C-alpha cells in the first residue's frame, strides 16, 4: 500500500524538478535576452547623444544668428525713427524685454519719452471701482469729459493715460495723473513720459491663473485704448496661448487695420522688427510680423530711410 509519506515525497520531487527546470531554462535564455536588451539600450543612448548634439548645434546657430542681428541692427535701423517720440508701455510679464526693445528704438533714432510698467493690480478685476475713482479724481478738467462712461476701470484709466501721454502737445496735469497711479501701486514710471507720437505696447504672455480671462480681456482693452490715441505696435514673445493679445488684435476686424503686431520679441530679430513696424506706422502702414498665426511675414521690407520719406 502507498502511504502518505510516499505522496509527500513524490510531490516534493515534482515541484523540485519544476523549479530546477525553470532555473535552468531561465539561465539558458538569459544570455541572449540580456545581450539583446543591452544592445537596444546602447542604441537608445547613441540616438539620445545624437539628438543632444543636434540640439547643441541648433542652439549655436541660433546664438550666432542673434549675435548677427544685434550687430546689424544699427545699420538696419539707422535714422529710420530719427526725431520720433515714443512711449513704451509694458505689462509685468514683458518686463525683461523692455531694455532690448528700447535699445532698438534708440538705434533707430527715436526718443523714448518714458516707460510705463503696469502692475498686475491694474488688470485685477477687484480694482475696478478704485481705478474708476482714481481716473475721475486725477483727470485734468479738459480731459475728464472725454473719458469713457461705461464703468470699466481699466478702459477709463487707460483712456486717461493715453490722453495725457500721447499726442502732439503735452497735457497739463500729466505728472499729477502719473503720480496718482504710481502712489496707489498701479504702475511705475521711468523717464519723463509724454508727449509721445506713438506707443510700443509690450503685452507679454497671457494670464493663466484665476480671473485669467478677464485679465486678458483687460490687457487687450489697454492696447485698444492706446491705439485710439495714436500709432501703436503691440508685441508679445509668442502668438500662442489662450488670451494672447497679439492674437486678439489680429482677430479683431477693426484693430487689425490700425494696430501693428510683432509676436517674437523674445528674439533679437523680433525686437528689431518692433522698431521697423513702428517705422511703417509713421508711414501710414500697418503690418503683422513674426512666426505665429496671423503674421504676414517675419519682418517688413526695408525700403527707403527715415519714416515719412
């Protein structure tokens, strides 16, 4: 008779045989599989290195192009904006481009009358009532009656700033207006703004956080109000992103006919094009430049010399 001990020994032998088979089989296959995997990993490493080398080469080319444009800028812009008076207005996210744009305007002979750096507080929906009160209380008598009456703080305040800073002659009380907004933390001023013949509005990147839609609409409203006051070039680092001001201008059936746009001021070429687009504005032309949707060319055609000639 087969007893229980025999069954236990038999089953143990079976499982031991299976275990030995698995170990032997795995060991036999492990060599070719490991070699294959190692080969694949090595190929991936080589491809990654090739891609890194290509990226490095492209970055070198871009840097060389940037340096070339920077070197050529004085010749490209010389005297094209000679004697023109330009106000630079910048949103917070475009602050790092202000110096570069001003350098190009100056290279073209323009006189930058001043720089307004708007604060995020300016487009904050909760600032609406205070902006309205500030506009009414600080507006010179000759301007107060011409301000918008639709109870939008950004629109009314921008209309006031445009009225006292953009035009053929200085408006009495401009310093008072600027001091009022600066003291409340809505903007900072450098230089002695106004009277300017044109505005370069560096709109920066779109807002993405809470109240982004309302803030982006407000930023476009700033561009619109300065456009109504005179010549304007609206510029951003790119034309992408929901709420992008350059895209909003290009999509607006009225603004697209009067306000010029540049969508790549993160590059040296883009900053040069801002100055060239302003030259066109003084010649009565409107252009939309860059690499994003709605642009007509990377840059204007270089024709003639000083604007107006």
